[in-house]
C-alpha cells in the first residue's frame, strides 16, 4: 500500500487526539518474535496509540523496560511439554502446542479487555504473530480486526508457500549424495535443494503449520512486514498477488527509535569497551542466535577456525549452545592462551550496538531475520551458518542474490571457516561486499525518511487502523 507520505511527527500531532485508541498485541514467546513485536508496539505508541501486550508466562518480557505499555499475562502450560517431545520435534511442534494451550486463556483475556472499553480508550485492533493462527477465530468471534505480523522476510514467506509442492515432489528427501543436491529448485530458482533440506526435520508437521498460518492470514485484515520494499523487489509483488489483503512493509523496526531492550538474556555491555580498543573494521563478530545448537566437535571447529585466522573476534557462546555442555569447557586445549587479548567470549551481547561499532568488520551469523536486517542496516557483511526454518533462505539471498556475504556451504569445518573469514575480512571480494551492503544501508535510511517506502507504509498503516 502507498500514499503521498507526510512527516511522521506531523502525522502524530495531527491525530494525537483520535489515536488515543488502544491496540492489543500478542507476540510468540521466542526471542526472534518478541523483539520485532515490541519494536512495532513502540512505533505505534509513538504514533499516539495506547498499547496493551498480552504475553505468555513462558519467556515473559521485562515489563519495567516498557513503562508506557500495559501488560497482561496468560498461562501457556509450556513447562509441561518437556516430557512429551517427539524425536523429530521442530519449531512446528512447539508452535502448534502453544496454539492449543493458549487458545482459551487468550480468548478470556481479550474478552475481558473489550469489556473494559471506553469511548476514549476503545480497542482499535489486534496484532498477533502470524504463527498464533488460532487468534483469527477469536478476533472474528469478538468482532475485532486482526492484523498479522510476519517476523520473517517476504521472500521466506514466498518459499514457505511452496512447502506442499516440496513435499509432494520429494524435495525434502534429497540427500547430500544426490546429483540434484547442489542444483536450483525449478519452482524457486533463487534457492537450492540443499537449502530445503535444512528447513525442518519434520516436513509434514512444518507444512501443516505453514498451511494454517497462511489460511488464517488470508482471513485477517492485513499483514505487517519487518523489511523494506527495495530489499526484496520484485518478490514482494508476488507476495501481494498470493496474499490479496492489505500489506504494510515498514521496517526495519529497530531503526525507528532506540527502544528499550527486549532481550530475554542478560547482555554483557562491558564488551563495548573492548571494542573501543580495536582498529576499524577489524573484529569478527560471531553469534548464532537464541535457539541454535551445535555439537562439541562443531564448537571446536569454530574455535580453531577463529584462532587460525589471527584476527580479533567477539564470540557469543550462549549457555546451551553446545549440546551436553554448560558453557565453554569444550574449548581446545590452550585456546585462551593462544588468543590472549585478541578475542573475547561472552554469553550474550548488545547486538545492535556491536554491529554499529566501527571496529566490527563482519558478522558470522545464523541468519535469523532480525540479525540479517540488523547487519544490513549497519553495512556489515556476513558469514552465513543457517540452521533451520527461514534461515537457509535468508542466507542464500545474502550470499547469492544480494552478494553481501559468504555462505559456509559445508557446515562448520575449520578450513572452510578460515577461507570464508579471509574472503570477507582480507580479500578484494570482501571490499566489494562491503560496498554493496553500504548501498543497501543507504537504501534503508532513504526508506525511513519522509516520502520513503517504509515511511509511506507506516502512514498508510496508521490511517488504516484509524478506519476500523
């Protein structure tokens, strides 16, 4: 959707009285989903809306970080799931479980909020994570408009639309030794069969989840995307055709303001002082996100790959990252002595600040969508180690389409790691990646200015919500 945009500040002052209506938001309780939902809530709060966040008890956000929001907690029974996890459990298993256990508590909570409605504080609409597909029926029953937040990219959503085809044609069954493993997928030539193999260990369950998400999204009042139009054209036009409901691409959300941290893990901010002592664009930043797991041998390969490059690094090793290990006890012998002051290992970092720091030269990432967008916004080229869901699609675009990073095609092996790091940090190829991602960074900034694509989309979204 588009319009002749006005300045966002002007928009707020013009509608400050009439936008005192309330918006209720409901995030999926995982870091990569909570973060963009709370960022969106901050954007809408700045536009004059009152904000209520309904959230699960599991991974509850820190209320004190958002004093202007109202929070309502609902039970989710998530702690009871641990004794009933099947061997092929993937993201779809946990999400479907939450859709079942949260349905009644959410319905009761939302109905109670609507009973509290007053003329000056009425609920304008509900915004839920797309993965909470049960909420469409609740919104319909309560005669409330529901908007959907897609926390991934439009391109990954486009690929997810082909999961039924992938399943019917046996694409998920293609193995490394098969001749088609390295080939492009006929229906989506911008990805490879090897990318599909990484999406999920449970194709049937994941396909059913996506089917439910898409079906209920098409019944909603619209979709909000945390991306910017110029990044994914012309793919976004295909999305508009396949999902014929209002669509608002108004990201990157985190660039609108320095909103409070939504991190579920305590950040080590002391590391910024160490970065201050490093040369510009000299540090390798490594973080595989909040959910990925690697083996002890993979952990050792990462460690050896880093130390062998002899470049400074900041490595986030989240407790629980390495299977059957508390933290960093699996480091190779004498690793810390070899590294000395050239490297730092932390349990969690203030990622946006790290990526924005002038010392950061590249980002070795799992390519979750939030991390990918944050790297683009700061003009930092990437090393890609995707694990599941939309990450393989994002990584393929980073390496092959946008050409702003290197994909570790063969997993975590020290020789490949060293080669990739040197390509980005030392070679001319890395300089070219840096130039391309700097151009994308400029496009991000233009999209957020008055008249830019994301700014126009935000103006449209506010007007749309006011029309309910």
